[in-house]
């Protein structure tokens, strides 16, 4: 599998066709595969699983190595200046997966940077010195975005050779074809939102005259976080206008009922709610059914996949868990239709497996929610016995804040303590099923406070969760992750970053309230400016010796869990 990059995204193989011909001349069977963000994961898995190797330039698409069979060949082409990143991102996972790992390090002559920088420039002469202690956006752009490669076809890098069939995968962002069976998805859409049904509910030509005269629309707006409206009676959904119309037997003798709602549980947050589509609930005459293409005899739950969607924390906290609670409260013993408003293009393919309404009812707790995920994402997962407790190190990267600046040093310390460490770097397009399988098979997870820790929902009860809490975020760490972790029956522990370990020490004096008394600085007003200080401006450089003492205890717990549960 040759993972191909294209366009102006950086790290493109400029002589790719020449490389392809060389591979065929060597003896490989070359198959071109062009996935997009919404490529059918099962089809990609089948193709890659049937191959015997993968080769590609360092980049996100190499995550497809997860689909290779143990013993397959994996070759990472490492561009100039990215040697430090190649190991945690792909070398270590590849070896953990028992792949035959090789790497090809691009030299100066093969890098397009030679056309822009002189040989004496630190960019080429000493990338480590150029990068220094700060991997900022400007330096990242040089090696990740500005650099392409023109590989020397005749250069030799290893004495090993493999006579195997090779699948070439070209990762090209192409238009999404009909991956999912459209019969499962009636074409009722609120622009980006879709009425989804996972099973074929019974369609009915119900006579509207049997409607009770008590049909009505009610709204409870007493909650601080959300509004809850209900339509008691048969209704019509117009996806173009976002209108739900109650078929009212008294319509001719009374004024139409009208309510409006934005179906998202953050109504107090004025900067996000305008992004949620407003729906209109009203009443109309009984003969409206003549305009319907499809009718159902099941009730519906309407919710939004907009707002903060894109952060897995909010995908679950603002979406699936409120949906889970509502479904159990309102429809504990019957089928229902899900109507999704503000659905983004990538959202449905990613979460289709857990949107089966038949799996939601009759559950009460987060443990039940975990069991729902277990049924939806991987009911047949078997845990393979290993010698070391497996620890998932959740990685943050870029300029998003709360990055572990000495991550590689921490990783090495964790391995020295006794863990098998797997670095996990989730994104919007990370396969939920594959993430679930990886985390479910582990014995613990560790990461800095942030949305990605929501994947604690994938851990088995009894697993270890270590939350690294940056300065000023102690108050929110409990609500977001400590409480859910304990409800999930995880063995929760936290590591509180001190002032010396926070990058804020480089910007603020020790006497500044930001460091001296974060609670006083925050006061009663958690606004965007204060939020930015602790969430966006702050990274952490953990004290390895201090952190080691903490992780020695976590190792004992994870080892005990592994010995009992595999």
C-alpha cells in the first residue's frame, strides 16, 4: 500500500509515477486505492487486510497500518526534520502490532526544501537545532507543509527484500460515492441534517381522522441548559423549512399553535446557540398528509449534531448522552425515529454504528451506555493476553494548547515503568470503531485534560484512567472526567501540574493571580479571555521524576487489572 498525497498539502512524492513503475518492476502487484474522509471503512479494511505491505510518507493516512495483518511489511518514508515524530506516530504502533517495520529517511538531496534554503541553513543542516525546544506553527509549516520529496529511485536503504504482493493506496480526497445503503436513510434533510433510521420501521397510511382531539404542543423551558418540547399527536416534517406541523382536528376552530426550539443542550451559551438551526412547531389541518412521501407509525426524537460538534467530548456530552437519557425517559420500551439537525458530512459515517435506536432503551447509567457502545462498535472483540499492561497515551499536538512538550521523554519513562505504551492521536475523522477496539483492549489511559479523554467511555470497568490537570483547570477536571470515570467504575487518579511544569510561568510572574490564585483570577466569570489563558495558551512540561512516582502506582493498578481480566 503506497499512501499517496497530492496537491498543496505537503510531503507529496513528486515522482510518484516513477516510484510506482519501479515497484512493479521489482515484482510487486500494485493496486491503486483512493479513499476520502468518508470512505467506507469496511471496504478499506478488506482491501488493506488482503495486502502484504504498506509504504508512504509520514502523515495521518499511515494510520491505516491498523488494518494490516501482523507480520506484514510497513515502510515509513520519513521527510527531513521529522525523524523525531516518526517513532511515536507510526514506528512504535507498527512494532506493537508486530508488523515488519522499515523506514526510509529522506536526505537533503531528495527534499524540496533544498530549493528554498541553503545547505548551511539550520533548516537543512541541523533540523533538531532549528526546531530547538519549540515546535511552533512556523517550524511545523516548514517540514510538514512546505516540504515535498523526490525519491532517489536507485538509492538502497536496507539489505532486506520481500517478494510479496503490495497494495498501493493513494489517499486522494475524492467525492464520496454511495458507501452506505441509501435505503436505510430516507432523503429527508435539514440542509446538512438527515432523518435517519437504522432499521425499516413499519410504514402506515393511518387515517388522520382517528386523531384524538387532545392533540397538542407543549414546551418545558424551565431548565438552564435545554428546552424540551413535545408534540402529542401525528405530525408532518418539512425538512426544507424545518417545520414540524401537528395535524390538529380543531384547526378550523382555533388559532394555530406556534413554538420554536433549537434542539441543543447549551441554551445559556449565547455565542453557540445561533449556530443551531431553529425549528418551528405549529399546527395545521388534517389533510396535510397528502404531501408526505413516507409515513411512519413510530414517534421521533429530534436533536442537533451542530454546535461544538467535532470535538468528541461534545459529540457525546451534548449529543449522544442527552439522547440516551431522553430515549430512556420518553420511549423506554418502543422503537423510534431519530431526526438529526445540523449533521455535518463526516458525522453520519463516523457515528452510524451507535445510532441504532433499538440498542438505546432500557438502560440507566454510564455503564449501560458503555455496554451500548460495546454492542454497536465491536460485539465480537476478543482481548488478546499480553505480558505488559497496555497504556493509551492520548496525544495533543499543534497550537491547540495543553500539549505535553516533553512527550517523548514521558513515553520512555512510562515504558521504563513497565507499560506497553501506545500513542493515540484522535481527529475528527478517526474511525470510532477502530478507536474503540484499541482502547477497549488496553488496561489504562492517560492524557492531559481535554476532549479526547471522552474516550474513557471505551475503557473496560476496572481500567485505570489518569487525568493530567493543568494549572487553573482543577474545577473543571472533576465535572468533565473524574465524575464520569468513577460512574464508569474506572480506577481514577489525577496528576496536578504545578507552576513549574506549566508554560504559563514563561508569560506570567509568580505573583500574578493567573498562577498564584487561579480561582481568584477566574472569579465568578469564566469568560472567553480567561478560558483562553488556561485552555489555549498553556502547555505542560512534566517533571519526569515527580510523574514517575505517580505512574508507579498506576502501573500496579493496571497490572492487577490485566492479571484478572486479560
